[in-house]
């Protein structure tokens, strides 16, 4: 997986994977660009726009002993900005490194050195004919931010106060990227979600969050929760960073038992169903050991030819 140059041109290998799914063309797509050492930030952003996916990652390989000690350096970009952390790019990039760079694995773990710090991804045997590569990342311990006004949040997401879960007040939570976690009364309410993209960004920024992550319970059946995340005028098929914030919030508020793995479904409304598996511990009143898991499948590989 080496970058090569001819004259002023550079060639970069890349992979396309679908994350939080065991089936190609479902879940959340990710482009992983290999051996991007020395590539300017501006060029990385341009490449992310070229792929036009939710996120694109850039793997900056270093000496293997350093990678084993500190993690493989990875940067994450949306089509508009660089992110300190994001969930499906972490899981998807780690799966590619498992495939292409087994020398960085230690005890079935690939650690990524992200802008937010090291994030380990542990791989487990996958189940089923189309299960893909199953990995579980451990996110940073959550930081609980501002508690939000329920009526104002309802207005900004196109719903009414009656749609909101009266036992769970919206709150900003971060495990590396801050989201406003919102719990609704039902999955039916979630189906009517319409985030006001004109007003919501400024409201969220002023409270230390990037986006709304909205949950709807599905009763006693699996999956236990459904979720949606609308941003940039569109919708994300799966948001692993927000899912870590969500399970932290649910465990903190005793809506999910400590250490219980729950199944969350996202992306159904846009034809990209994603399956995310979550757990977190609550010990001595503190939420810790935040885990977000799912499968990844390889869809394509190729090369970029850049001037």
C-alpha cells in the first residue's frame, strides 16, 4: 500500500468499505486513503469532497514499533471539515488495517492515533454468511454538557413537546465529538423528524454541540432503539461517535442497565440500514468503558492519480 510519484504526479491507494453492516451497499460508506504522509490538509479536504461520502480517512503510516506503541495515525474529514473523532471512520479504517497491515495488530486490537487521542478497536469472529469483519471500539469516557430546553429542542427538530420522552431531558454529550442527545417517546415520532437546518447549527454551536442525535425506542423487540442524525441538509446512515454518546446518556439516566449490550438501528429511512451494538458501564456514579461495535464489508479498492 505505497504511494508512488512520477514527475509531479502522486498515486494513492484507497479502499471503500460499508460500516455497521454485514451486507455490501448498506450501512455507512467510508473511503480510506492509504499512505497519505506529507499530503497537505487542503488536499485531504479536496479528496474528501471528491469522494463525497459522509467521511474519508487518511492513513499516515509510521514506523511499526511506534504504531504498536501509540497507534496508527489517522485523520478524518467530512466533505466540509476535519473531525477530531468519528465512529464509523474509526471502525472502517481499523478493519482495512487488519486486512492490509496485520503487523500493527496486537491481541486482535488495532489502535488508531486520532486527533482526539488513541482509540482501540478489538476484532471478534463474525457470525453469518455475510457478516463482514466485526469490531468493537472503546471510546473516551463521556463528558456531559448542557441540559437543553425540551420545548425548544422539539421545535428545532420539527416535533412537539408531546413527542419527547418526559423522563429523559435532552443533553449535550461528548466521547470525542459533542452531540445533543434527544430521546423521543416513540419510533413513530422519530419517523417525523425534520431538523431545522437554518436554525439548529447556531443553536447547537452556542451550546458546545455539533448535531442532534435523536433516539426512538422500539419496545421490547430487537433492535431496542432506532436513531436518526440529520446534518448538512442530508442524513447520516450510521453515526458511531453519536451512538457512543447515546449509550453513555442512556446508562447515565438509568434507561439502559450498566454493561448491557443493546442493538441500535439507524439509516432505515434513507435505504441504508445500519446495525450498531452499544454498551457502557456505570461505576461509582461515573459512566465509563463506552463500547460501539458493528461489522464492516469491503466494497471497492482503487487508486487516486493526483497532480
